[in-house]
């Protein structure tokens, strides 16, 4: 049951722009805000035992709730539309903080499968962390633009579809680059524990 509820809340929040689009056509902003905030809180409570693996979840949830609350108090859609920006900003802060106060988020992920990492591997995770910081800046600015200067339809398409495509593309590119880097290092010296698969 817990797994089902966790999957449901996560799915709804991943499809947040579509939930907002549908919700605003059927509910008043204050009622929709209450429902969405409830989903955010439930998700945090359900995964609280894994918060160390998801360091951005609490700050992202707090900022997201703050954005949604704007719509609850003003009874318009602007707070809903700022939610993706809040999530991007929280992710940026966590990734940037981890870069200056290592281990980075990417290194932490890598060590889940590879305990021993070479200095070269750690440097690689630092570079990847910076790339993700740049992505969150660009994606956040694009999200802000759609929130302030475009229709709800355009906002929904970008934040509910295009941004995920861009994120997936970046993940794919990083994976391909990682394989090439591993191959290069293997040809120079044994690097079996350099990077996670």
C-alpha cells in the first residue's frame, strides 16, 4: 500500500504541469493548492527514510509549497506556475553547495555502486555536477519565462514535456561521455573502479 501511494504521489508531482492545467479547469486555485500541497507533504513523509539519498527533496518541497501557497492566498495561477522554478532553484542550490562542500551529489550517487573512486573519477563527478548546475540555471530561467510571459498551455508544454526531454537528453549525453572516459582510462591503466556503470 505504501509503495502504491508513493508511486501515485510521485507520478502526480512528476506530471505536475498537467495536473495544474486540468485542475485549474475544474477547481478554484485555493482548492487545487490544498490538494497539491497535500501531495507534496505526503511524498516527503513516505520517503523520509531515504532523504540522505535525495538531499534536494526537503528544500525543493519547501520552496514548492511556498510557490503553491501564493496561488492559495492570491486565488490565481501564478504560484502554480512558479513551482517548477522553485524545484529548479532548490536543485541548483543543493548541487552547487555539494560542489563547494564535497562530496558532490554526483559522487555520492556514484559511490552507491562503486565504493573506491580514483582522483580522476572524483574530478569527473565534479565536472558533471557543474554541468547539472548550468542545466538548472538555464531550465529555471526558461521556466520563469513561461510562467511570466506565456499562456498556461505553453507553460504546461515546456515544464511538463520539453524540460523532461532536455533532462533525459543530458542524462544520455553524460552516459555516453562517461563510457568514453572510462574506455580512455582503461587503455592507459586499470580503472575498474573509476566510474560507476
